[in-house]
C-alpha cells in the first residue's frame, strides 16, 4: 500500500510516517516545500504523480492564538488546503484521513463529546478546522475524520516541551486549571491511524490517550515524572486571558473506536512516561 502523508515534518506527521514505514508501507511524506497545500495546482500535481492508495492529512495551521490575527492564512491552510486534497482523493477514488480537533466544539458542559455532536467552534482555528471537516464530508464517501487533543511528540513545539523549558527559568509557573482534556502522544496516535487507514471503517472518530485532567494537573505530572521542583500556580481561563477562546470541556468519547474494533490508546500518564524517556528527561 502506498500512502501520502502531509505535514511530515510536524509532530504527528513525522510519527505517522515512521510508524507506517516500520510496517513496510510505501510512504510519500510531504511538507510545505514538497506540496504547498494552499496551492491547488501543486496539490493536484504532487498527488497525481504520487498516485497513492490513501492520504493521511496531518498538515495544519495550529497556532491557535496567532490565528485570531491571521484568519486568511489559517483558512487557506486548514479549510482550502483540505478541500484541494479531498478533491484529488475523490478524483483518484482513494481514501482520505483528515486530522481534526476538539476545537470544533464550544466546550460547554461536562459530558464527553460524541463524534456526531453539533459543532460550534469558538475560535478562528476551530472554525477553519470545522470548515476542513465539511470539505471532507461534502466531497468524499471514503473518509476518516479523527479529532485529537492536547498532542505532544518529539518533533516541533508542544506543551510538555514548553513547561520543561519554563521550569529552567522560573521558580513558579501559572497554568490554567479549568479546562479539561486528555494529553495525547503522537506516537500512540500514529499506531491507531496506521491501523485505521488500511480498513474501510469510515466515519468520524475521537482519539486521545485515556484519562482526563486539567492543564494544571498535566503540568504537575510532567514535573513529578521529570523530577523538577517548581511551584505550579492554578489560574482560571479568564485570569490567563489568551487571545483565542479555548473549549473548557475537551472530554472526548472514544466509544466509537471500541465499537469499530480499534484498540484504544494507553493512559496519558503512561504516554508521558515514555515520552519523557525519549527526551531523556524522565527521573522517577
């Protein structure tokens, strides 16, 4: 099987390509230099020449706060770029897996979000990812939409790396304690996505590591496992005052994964342990 992976230099894309290659899959990894997804002609040329059996679309504009001031570029990448890829998948009759986000929901309530729940994004980033979902749904029959949350991987920037870096320069760190979600290792996601893409169990799924916490609780566990002594101060979302609105409730139901026969991911604490060991920062 030949699979084209977009965003191959990013956190998730790099891990997906690595996992697929380890399984003996023929992987064509592309990033902006190889295929600028905002250029429809480039998308058509690269995918046509590659002639893959499937596309796993990991590339995205993910700078949530910056997106509030760069809406046009964010939409070009997350909505238009996704639409161009979906069109080519339709034309070639191949399957597509699109990576989406908890930000398509408004975060109200406390129950876990189901894949078919109404989408009501609060931010530019969330809105453009929602538009990307619609582009996939309105164009294709053979598609997977996988919503993920709070990711961390070896490549690129992420919350874990940021907290480790801040701990080297600060005696105390303020962290939001009223947003709930599931920290998720891209290495674990890569296993699931690689399992999923070879099936025809199409539809919308939620995929995260098991367990729920706040960003504050996540930070405390990062420092505990890394053996770092820094004061972590819990603050409210209002006190933190970020540019983009975040969903307060990012609890995601993974029941559909189980119902479709896919293996659920390990606990986020276990994923964090393995990740810190990769970084050489695990101290317990």
